[in-house]
C-alpha cells in the first residue's frame, strides 16, 4: 500500500520536530530556506555567545538521525494550490519546483528581527551573520534594548552578563515586564536585571523607525511616544514584537486579517482538512502557544489519525506564558511555570540531561557529530 506524502513547509523548531515525529508514518518532505535548523530562540545568547548558541540551535539537517527518512528541500516558498494539492518552491539556482502532498503542514513561523527571517541562506552565510552580529555588540560601549517581553529580558540579561563593563539599558512600555507571564516571573526578571546592573526604564513606548522591517538593530537615537527625551546608545536592539507571518506564499482564503493561518481547534485549516498549521504562524491564540506546549506532538498525532480516519484531538491554549526566559546561564537554567513558581536546573543537568538526553536523543532521535568544516552548499 502506497504511503501518504506529507510536506512540512518550514523546518524551524516546530516544523523539524513535526517532520521527525511523522517520518515513520508517511513519506515526509521538509522545505526550508536554510540548510539546517536555525532557531529563533534565545536571541540574547545568540548575540553574546554565538558559538555556544550554535551548538544547540544551529544544526545542519544531515546531523539529525530522526530526519534520515525525510527528504529535505532547500528553497523559498513562492506559492500553494490547495485544490491541486501542491506547493511551489524556488531553489537557489532560480528554478521553481512543485511538491505534491496528501497533507501539508504550514510551519513557516514569523519574521521578527534579524534573527527570524525566511530568506535563503547558505551555511557559510548563517555562520558569517552570527559572527558579524556578535562583533557589532562586542564593540559597543552602550546598548539599549527596546521591548518588555521574553526576548528583550533575555537579551538584556545575557548582554550584561557577557559584557559587565557595557552600559545596558532596557526600555519597556508598561509598568512591569513580561506581561504575558505571572507577576512573580516579572518580579524575578526585574530582580535579575537589577542584580546585573541593567538600567530599567518602564513607561517608555518607542517610536518605531520607518522601514525598520527585518533589520532590528539601529544606531540612531530612539524617540518616545510617551514624551521622554530621545535616548542614544551605540547599539539599539529592537525586540518589540512586530512579527509578520511568513505566509505571503499562501492564498488569502486560508489567512486571517493579520496574515496568520486560520485553524480549527484540531489545527486544521477550515475548508481544507488536509492542511494543518502549527507554531507561530498558526492563529491559535494571542500567545501563538502551539509553537510551544508540544504543538508539534499534537499536530503529528492529528495528521496520523486524519490519514487513518480517526477522531482528532483539540488544541487547548494556555492563558499564561511559561518556560525559560534567560536561557542557560553559568549558574544553570531557570524554568518558570504558569503559576509563577520556578525550577532551577544546575548547568550540568541542563547540558547533559535536558539538552543531551531529552532533546538530542529523545526529540531529535540522536545527533551526528558536526562536520569539521561547514560547506557552503
């Protein structure tokens, strides 16, 4: 009996795990503009310690044992025809190829600053970008981080920890940080930032420069809608949550007014049961919670059950954000729960158990050692 064909559009954190989970159950094709998983997580570590960040979040596809049964295609998505059940991909040589599907998974995420963009890149270009961004911030005497969410807080913490001599300031629009988290988490973040010498500036709502778009690093003074004098810094990191879904390749009929993919509680596109969406691109809830909370496991299960004509499970949004905010620091990993409590994991446990055993061996089904030199192709 012929196996069904599942195309996973987008092979970031969520799409990659979805493809791995489905590899034993269908013929899976993963489409990505990158030559490996380039995560959008832990932007602060990506800037301050790119080599350490890359060990966990920039991994070539051929290293994933869980992708051995998955065909990966590198290219930019340029179109989709739900009726004909195929998508169009433009590869690096400019040709456009079509990929047919029995089931399509849309996991293309969002554009959000320089660290989340859907453009085509080689491995060498990814490496060069990591080094260049790190060098920019390393050379700066002062850094202003604009935003009050997890990306802003994590960035400010890691910048201050890596470069204690820098003047790091955090500007955020409300009276408290991390408004999508429990108030106890916000207080813990405030305490951590203060301990590291980060200057906190609540009540500052920025005028976002015109044309900021993807390049979320600027050097010009920041002006404030809330009336404060303009702020100058050598480097300004914008983490204000101006995300854009990477859905320009999809027909308007499957999108909501903001360009996110409309989904039912089973993560299927209304009117197109064979199309699923998961992660930040899916219009599930305000927090886009299926990008976390094991959304990949749910969508993979529902696809298997859909192909077998069995009842599907419903996605249940969470009211509050949770998880790590600071990333793994020298003193360990702090994980926050929705009730505001936290669990501190020692560094060796984070590296050997969480990253090594649970993530690499469990979720990824094992990782091969990296090649000595990354190839550009």
